[in-house]
């Protein structure tokens, strides 16, 4: 259970742009890993639709050591056809991310917005853009 949301962490699904997956696909992948449910709280599809994953008061499974103090948002995409990191998100996804993060900040004003790659001990490109600069937080 999340007691205090300290971070809003942006992720990517590490899928190519022609692969439009959603919460049910990711839920299946995560359950195949032995997890109880999808690890993210929100998934933003290629068309900009936001799908709900875990409840906001339920710990996620998206950043080891920080799941109990963070909400996870997954942007579908994030790699090119050669599996190289690429912020290939659609205009609709960027718009949806902006709205979702701003809505979450109304509820959790002290939460820091960052990318998965910005968390201590993480050696990944995810979400394949600088989420801290994108949101304008230091």
C-alpha cells in the first residue's frame, strides 16, 4: 500500500511504434513473470487513451525499492524497429501524458516527476526521454 506518493515515474513499454498494446497485454506479460498484476498504475496507448492499471493506493511493481512511494505511468513505445531506445511517442500520447501528470500533481503536489532512468541504481534508457526536463522540475 502506498502511504505517500513521493514520485510520479514515467516508463516506456520498450515496444516498437507499430505495436499498440494496452493494459491487458502488459498485465499478461507481468503475470507471466510471476507478478500479481500489471506493475504500472497507468498505461498511455499510442492513440493517447489512458488505461488504468493498479489502483493509486496499491504499491506498483515498476522501480525496485520505490514501489511503495511512487506511481508508475507507462508510455507505449520507446524503441525503434531495431530495439534501440527512441522517444517515438505520438502527439496524442504527449498530450495525454501532460494531462495525466498535471492531474496527478493536483492530488500529489509534492511528488517529483521523473523517468525510470533517473532513479538510483537504474541502468536503463527508459522512458527514452528526459522526463525531469520535460516536466520542468529540478
